[in-house]
C-alpha cells in the first residue's frame, strides 16, 4: 500500500478582518405599516426593530458580498489572490445553480479559489466559520473568505403582520487565516430536523410551474404570492432563548471561557426580545457588550453576526482582541456557537 | 408534593411580576394574561417556561395558546403537575 502524504495546515486559525455592506435604502416602520394593521410601538416592542435596509435591484447578493468582502480583505491586510476558498452562507440567492460563491470569487480577483454556498439559515455564518477554521488548520486553504449575505426583502410577505417588519438585507464577511495561538474555539453545532416546520419557506419553488399556478395563494391585489419565510413565533422564541442559551453555555465551556472572561456577546440578530432573554438566561455580567444591531438592521439571517461584529468594532463598543461569544440559530432548525477573538 | 391552587396562583403572580412588572395582587384567576396583565405572546413563553420549572410540569407550545387567563394556567398546572 502506498503512503499518502498528509496535508499540512496552520496550528490554529483566527478571524483576521471583518467587513459589512448595508443597502442604501433605509426602511422605517412607517413603510411596513402601509400594508399591515399594526403600529410602530407594536413592532418595536415585539422585535426592537426601528429601521431595516432593503436592497435595490442593483444591490444583488453578489454585489453586496463583493463590497463587504473587499473591506474584510483590506482589514485583514491580505490580497484577494491569497484567498484559497470562498464560502457563502445564504438562503436568498435565487439562481439555484451555480453557487453565487464562484461569481464572487471571480469578481474579487481570487486565483481560482475554491468556492461554494452553504444553506444553514441563520446559523450559516457559524457553519461557514467552522468550515473555514478546518480548512486553514488542515491546510487546504491558507486564507478563507466567509460571507453571510441575504436579500430577505425578496422572501418577505409584506401582508403578513407577524413577519412583514422582521427581515432586512445586507452582507457581512470575514477573512479567516493562520494563527500561532487559538483564536477560534470549538464549535458547538447541530440540527433539530424534527422542528423543521417552525421556520420555513411558505411555498417550494417547484410549485410555480406553469399550469400549477392556479392552486397557489393570492395576495390582496389578486397576484400569485411569492414564497416567503414564515415562522411559529412562540415555538421559535422558546427554542431560541432557552435551548440556545444551553448551546451558548456549552460553547463557553468548550472554549474554557467563563462569562466573566467574556467581553462581547454577538447572537444572531433575530429579535431584540430573544437577545434580551438570552442575556438574562445566560446570566451574562454587566460588563459584557451585547450586539443589538437588529434595531437598525432588522433580521438579516446569515449576514447578521458579521454585520453586528463589524458595527461593534466600527463604533468602538468592541475592540480588536476582545473575546466574543457568537451564536447563530434558525431554520432547520440548526445552530452553531463558538468563542472567537475579534479581529 | 403537588402544589395547591392557591400556591399555583401565588407562584404565577411572582412569575408575572418578575417578567412583566405587574403587582402580585393584580394576578387573579379571572385575569387575562394579554388583556389585563400586559403579558404579550413572547412574555407568555417566558411565563410558561418559568412555570414549568417551578411546578415541575411540561407545557408544550401547542397548549400555550389555550392558556388565556391565570385560571386557565392554574387549572392546566393542577392537572398536569408531576
């Protein structure tokens, strides 16, 4: 039997740079209220959301990703040619094939980097980060670009008062590269497919075949409804707060970090009520900075953690070298939590 | 030992006070969580989880929507507590 030479990677990995892109158009709650019977006060009290960004036709998933990635690459102090792999976490890229990651890798000027998309809902960034850490330490890429990007405005039913206000668009990206010290902790991740019905797309794409359209639901103007993301609010809230707090604690334990050691908490920006209840359930000390980017960004699914990370660093609320707990959770249901050093 | 109706109401009053800041004396059997006690659908989940721990009872998501009043919740806990 021939001996196969093993690959050789870096001893550890770390996040070297982060970048974000928020679409130009800011949408206040007043615009949402044109189509649903609700109020600004109700939306704020149930979600914490005051404004969100919605992408224009030109602000495509690829275009937003390229903007965010350019900033992350510059912040990491590397060039696009050095990137060995591009991982894009998204649920709102509407060409089923090819993966949007290849277009992004090409337009950024990478040297034929490996490129693929990941579908893991609001945990997508954590899944991508985990893959990136593995690639860097295993040696299949020296630098990996991980992008979370969504155009959830395309998957929002503006006539559904439970979700019309919730979602936003944007892209966040990080560069993961080699390190002599561990700066990304063990990932605690998993799936609970028995709860798949609690967050899902209303109508699968293959029901839109010509000839079958007559069986699809109509909006108030009589047009066939486009698919949208729907969720069972109370079931998701309970799972997110109480089950995900356990996962967050497991990630802290796995990294050997106590709440007192923690500087920053960046949960998926699903709903400010979920964030507040998680903080309470986890008994995080006062000194821990908590990301509440959802107030002005909405829920951007896979993009929410890198966008929130970028904003905390840009505003000075968090600083390079801080120890942060990140946790993503959502449709699947899936989750991923880990402790990282901020770039 | 199973809790009595009085103990359950008193426990729910503590929980609602903690979560929604409502005075304990306002939490009465005939009070609606949503309409009278300012407990919205998300706070109701927190109330339910706290009640599950306190009274050693499981309250599945599908049953939560039927618990409109403090009396509904009290009756449910009385019937299902371990």
